[in-house]
C-alpha cells in the first residue's frame, strides 16, 4: 500500500486485556483473541494520527482469494470502517463464526 507506515508493536487489548506480541512477518493491528482494534490511524495505515481512539469491533469477515481473511473493523465512537488482514494466530473459531454471520449462514 502506498504510504503505508510499518508499525508492529506489542500491546494489550483494550477490550479483553489479551497481551498481543509483535507479528512475525507482518503487522499486528488487532487483538488475536477477540479481534477488536483501536482507532489510531487517520488516513494512512500506521500514521497514528487519529484523535478518535475509539474501540473498533469486528463488524464482518470476508475472504479475498489473494489476501485471505479480511476483518472489517467499525469504530464504536465515530463509525469509521477499516479493513485489515487477519493473522495466522488470530482466533480462527471467531473468524469462522463472524464469516457465517456475515453471509447469513
């Protein structure tokens, strides 16, 4: 992605408290246990310029043949929606459950 700013830090989830370690071979931007994120980026992934700082819940899941599973996070505070790729160590049971809800299965 053009202008992508690589940020890969350890963090504690503000929703469930899970400790999330840096992702090897990628960039972690949501909790691996509950899939929640935090609205920290404004325009460019990694810019950390958003003043919102609202919790972003996993609204839906989709599968892209090239990128794999994509989680769409929606900010509980301002409503912004941001898509993010899932990681191999994400809670796959939750991904499957959300994908069924997204497709109405």
